[in-house]
C-alpha cells in the first residue's frame, strides 16, 4: 500500500508580517502544493527522500541539514504511534521553495499526514497542525502558524495567532480569480521577519499604529470577500503593496511584476508572504485573467492561476 497526502501551498491576501506580531491576516490555499508518499519498510530504517532537493535522510544517523525539520516531525509521529518498524517518506513539490508560497508548511503538512496514515493513525486537523509546527518552528524561528493552518484546513481563512488562535473560514459569495507570479530570487523568511522586527523596535508607536490600521483593513477585506466586491479587494491589495514596500520588503523585480499586472487590468497586485523577492498575487477581473497571466509569464519564472477557495490537505491510499 502507498499512503499519499497532498497539501496545498498558500498565499497571503493581506496582513503578512503583522500576523507575526499578533495582528490579523487573510490567507488562502492554492491548487499547487506538495505530494508526500509513505510506506512501511520491512527493515527498521526510517528514510525521508526529497525528490526536489535530491537528498535522503536516514533517521537518526544521517540527516542532511535541509531535511532536519521534517525529520523532527517524523520522529515525533513515530513516537506518538509507538512504532518501531521501518518507514519511507518520499516528497515531491509543485511549488518553488523560499518563494512566499508556503512550501515548507505544505511539505510538513503532507509529510505528517502521509506518515501517520501509513502508521494506521488518522490524525485530526488540529494534530496535523501541531506536528507540522515542529518543522515550521525549526525553519522560521518565530512563525505565526498561518501557513500550516492554511495548508491543513484550506479555503480562505481569517487568522490571528496567540494563546487562543483565531481561524475563521471566509466564504466568498463568488470565486476569486488570482494570478500568482514568482520571481526566481530566493530569500529567507526568518531574515525578513527580523527586518520587520527591527523596524518595530526602532519605531514602536508607528508600528503599533500600523498594526491597528492593518486590523481595521483586514476586517474590511473580510467583508468585501463575503460580499464578492472583487474590485474593492484589489484596491486594498494595492494599498498593502505600498505599505510593505515602505517597510523595505519589496524590490525592483516584485515592483515590475506588480506594474505589469496593473497595466494588464488587474484590480490589485501585491507581494505575498515575507517579500524581499518571492511571489506576487494579482486579483483579476474574470475577462482579463488569461491576458494578465500571459503577460506575467513573459517576465516571471512561473505563473500559477488559482480560483479561490481551494481545498486543504487530502489523504488517500493506493494499492501497489
Ligand atoms: O514564508 P513566507 O514567505 O510564506 O511568509 C510567511 C508570512 C509571514 O507573515 C512573513 C511570516 C509568518 O510566519 O506569518
């Protein structure tokens, strides 16, 4: 038997970075993600294979640095299931790493779901989140958890971290047509989080005022999604791009992807995720969706067209 899980990547519509500091954000799962396949082995070896990185980990003896966060998750599941046999977990990603699209969270969520399924334990969504967060914390230091929640539950979600996490599903009255364009340059989320933290420390009152403004705007955008007022949502995306740019999170490559989207008739466009390269999202009128996607693909490494809402993690079993 092969135990398979597919977990989606995510985009943040509004509120990235503020969400790290206790503010609200809205994220959505996308159609592309990471596929994980687990099977029990006759030996007692535990092996993780990343097809994209071309790396293999043998737990506990030989764990490449890049696979260590996931190895920590797998070790925790094996322990929770009191399993002492062998296991192989193989991962293949459809989304680029370090691009603001939540590939590390989708890797952890799919890995946790496939491994536990192979060990005969059907985890609740809350347990998947808890175990996948082991990897996210190891990678990002102080993540809000929005990526893992979005990849697990799917849909469009209003999120706030804290002792009592808020995660409300937002039901749009009509689907949102979103174009994701990826700028090839890589960057580390942890570095960008600490850059924003530097700004917060140097101007605490200004940052706190922006956090309050963010929460007001996130509430407005939540209502606009429910009402299907796509053009107005686009206006907020444009405003967020200006704010994030002002916090030195944009760059000329992201700016030109945003410019091209708006030039093609998008309602709004902004960087998504940590910024500093990475990806942009453009919200498009139905009749301009294809045209904008085409013009972005001339200057972007990769363009993904998504209709929101999209599902969260899925788990199934295939006979070998
Ligand atoms: O790692 P990224 O680029 O998908 O960004 C995640 C969004 C942040 O708000 C910057 C960090 C977080 O943990 O919420």
